[in-house]
């Protein structure tokens, strides 16, 4: 069954602890942390101190999605804050081998992110070093955007490559996910759906998660 990563970008920031608890109790398996620096994307969000304060409040695994210009400067602080997986963009580090090795040496998982305009082919040389690939189905920076259907071709290609090479990395998709688009992503080969707006604006989060996994 597809995993659900609750993205707190569209949660109530005045009650983050309660929002995370709601998502956990409803069946989310992961907490997706959108880390933005105001440079790589035109928005600012969470710092490592906020993540550190959230860590004791949930048993969910934390995945830190670094939408930053210099992920090599941010990966360490977010690992120390309690992140279990660090994701960074191939667009800012076209030769990511060193940073992937450094992250894994710290005892956490590592993954790469592809923006909508970045061809899936660019990530193929690094797949055997990855725990996860995050396919962006919106342009990063803000929640509530519409799903970009071109992401489905990337998911299918990555899934085919994974099967051909016998690799075990997970495929995650982020942006505009709802029951309709989520079903398309599952069919294409996605293992994890990042859900923010649809989840936290639902009257019943548990039912919302069920609708994404059906």
C-alpha cells in the first residue's frame, strides 16, 4: 500500500504539534518537512530549531526536503535536529555524489529531488546511491498548486529503471496530490504520496488518507 507523507506546509503553524498528532493518528507514515531558504524558492519556512522542537512530539519519520541553494550547509543541522531522510535538489548540485555520501555517513537516508522541468534522465547515474527519489509535480515554493501531469511519465520511467536494475529506492511524488492524481501516481509506480493541502484541510484526515490509498 502506498505510504502517506504528511506535508506540514499547509498545516496550522500555530498548532503544529496538534496537527502532526492528528496526521499520525489518522495513519500517515511520514512527516514531510519543506525547508525553504528564500533563494532557491521564493518562500521561507522552517529552520532546524523548529524541527528539533517537533521531534519529541511524534514517532513519525522525518524527511527534510531541502529547497535551498546550498544543501551542503543545511544537511548537517537538519540531521542533528532529528531528520531521518535528507532530500536535496539535483538542480543545485549537478554532481551530488559527495553530499549523498556525507549524509549516509551520518546514519540517515539520502535522496534527490527533480523539479518539473528537470528530465528524469539526469538522475539515472545516481540511482544506485539513493534511498529515495522525489518527483515534484508542482513548481516548488508554495502549497495548493495544481498537479503537473508530466510527472507521471517521470514516475513510470524511474519505476521501469528500478525494476530493470534491481534497485530498491522509493519513488515519492509531491504537489497537487488528491484521490484522483494520487491514483494516477500509484498506477505509474509511486510508493509515497506527499500530501499537504488535501490532508490538513479535510474534515476527517483519516478518511482523507484512506481515499488516497484505495
